């Protein structure tokens, strides 16, 4: 096995599930990552479910246009603000350095990424079309991509938690 903290190879963990070379809490990290993966998977699947709903509704009966024209611009600006909020909140929560703070940071960032897809679904149901929903859905996936890119940071923090 290779330790994610010190990057050294070892064969067995210590009795308390730590790296025998650097003392990283491998057992704690593995449990916390499993929870994080389940949460992010659930959030991502809900976004995919929104896409299925939009496609099915679009195939059966397109919603009438009832949205004011400014709403499209307002929600686009809000989606961009969500990106900024996602980064700021995630990094401030990670500053805690505990296992719980890492899990909360990822959960909140994932929920914010999902929010962008919800904005697109709202616009779709207000008659703005499937293409606009697809754009918001893609922006939501970029948010989830951010979580994927940040995964090494989460692993490092979980190997050496402050709690």
C-alpha cells in the first residue's frame, strides 16, 4: 500500500490504522472518503435526475414561456456567484482541518454545485427551453469537477486531521 501523506510504500497498517512510516491516519481517511464519495454521488445523481425530468417533460409537453426576460440574466449571474461562494465556503470550512470540517466542506460545495442545476431546471419549467437547462447543467458539472480536482487536498487533510 502507498501512503497518501508521505507517498512511501508499506505493507501493513499499525493497530490503530495508521501509516507505520509517518503516522498518517489511513483508517480514518478511508472511512471519511467513503462517506464523502456517497454524498457527492447522491448529489450528482440528483442532478442527473433533474436532466431526465427536463428531457421527459420536453418530449411530452413543453412548458409555456412565463419567465420575465431578466430572470435568465439574473440566474446566470447567480450561478456565477455560486461558483465564487463554493470556493470561499469550501476553503474556509477546510481551515478547520478536522474530519468533520472536510466532510462538511465537500457536502456544502457539492450542494452549491447542485444549486446551479436547480436554477436551470427552474428556467426550463418557466419555458426557457432545454438548451438553457443544458447550459446550467453543464455549469453544475463544472462545480462537481472542482470537487474532483480538489480531492488530493481532502485526502491530505484527512490523513492528518486536527481532531
